[in-house]
C-alpha cells in the first residue's frame, strides 16, 4: 500500500521514476553520459535573444528524442545545469538479453542526436560515457558515475568529442560481436536454402557506425554524424555541418583552431567517399576507424 511519503517522493521526483522505489530515491547501476558545452563563456558574452532562442530550441529538441523509443523497462533521463548535461539510463540486463537495441546503444544514439543538433546551432561539446551508480531527478543528480563521466570529459576528451570509457568500449564490442554473429547465421541459412538475397546480408549494425576510434590517442568516441547520408534533408544537414566548421576555422585563436581542425578531420572521415563534401585545407580524415574494424 502506498504511503503519504511514497506519494510525496513521486510528486517531488516525477521525472526520475527509474531512480525511486517504495522507500524513496535510490542509486541505480546506469549508463551515464556527462556532456559539457564548449565556449560557454563566449556564448554568454555574445548572448542575445536570437542566440538564446537557438540554444533553447536545441535543448527542447532533446526531450522528445529521449522519450521517443517508448520501450518497456527503464528509459533515458536528462539533467541540465549551467553548461553541463547528464544523460543516463539504468542498466537493464533482462531487456538487453532480448536482442535488438541495448540500453547502452540507445544512450549513445541519444548523445549523438544531441551533439549533432547542438553543432547545427554552432555549439560544440565534449563529454564522457561511463557505467556506475547514479541518482538522477529533474533538479538534482549525484553518484560516482557522474563524477567519473566528468573526469573522463575534463581530462581525456580534449577536442569536441564524447569519449567512451574502456568498460563501455568493451561492452560495445561484445554487443556488436553478438549482432554480427546473428547476421552471419542468418546469411548462412539463406545460402543453405538458396533463398533470394534481401540486402540484409550487407547490413551493418547501427552500433558499428555510432562509435569510431581516434588513432591520435586510441580513444573511442560517439560518431554523431552517423546516419546523415541518405535523403535530401540529411545532405542538407551535412552541408550545414561543413559550413559551421569552415566558418569556425577562420578564427585565429589557437585553441579554437585545434578543436575545429579535429572536427573537420572527423567530418572528412565520415564523408571520405564524397569529394564535394570534403572540407579543404585540413588533412583528410585518415586517423579514424569505425567500431566494426577495431
């Protein structure tokens, strides 16, 4: 039977139902992304109503994305404070065992959507994705995973990328290996019964393009340009991404140059097969690999 205290907890932490039990707030083992918006001081100095509305629009966008999966079990929670954001989803091994998208994959996809949309508004970000205990509410968050994510972001990300901890990379590789094994088994069955090719034989799991490796330091990071190829709107997005980076490359500040040179190389890597989409004046994106080639 629910108590008055239970009702009070649920009312006060309405947006964090995954971190509440019958006794109140609880820490839960979670996949957590800690994200920091870069250049916040400059944005604040230049802040006017137009820039403010762009930033608010970008932040409003992420809410529906986080809830769009409409799946059973725990989903994704978001907490924003100053220029930092925490995106988390509780680990749900029973759900993950059922196949399909794992909770970790959904978190990475959400981070990719968020990072891409912010880049379209001219705001770069960096961050870290880790696993550990956390509590997350509408207005408050705490736990070792938030600290670990912050430390990963602040000490290792360096350039505008959201990097994965070694534990997260290992889990991604394990998930991808299972998916590739399933696809190979499917292809063998089709060959055995001489069934017509359906195109599934050439399918590349989404996770294989959601994570890439940066050879400069061996770090795996979220590839937020994943899935931007097909369709007219996607090409328009790619053109806009190219334009944003090209404009920032004209800034003479060495720190800004370092960040956007890296982004230009990453852009050229993703669109290496499209000469017209290359950003000129920077090295080709040869220092990267996709997760499925690691």
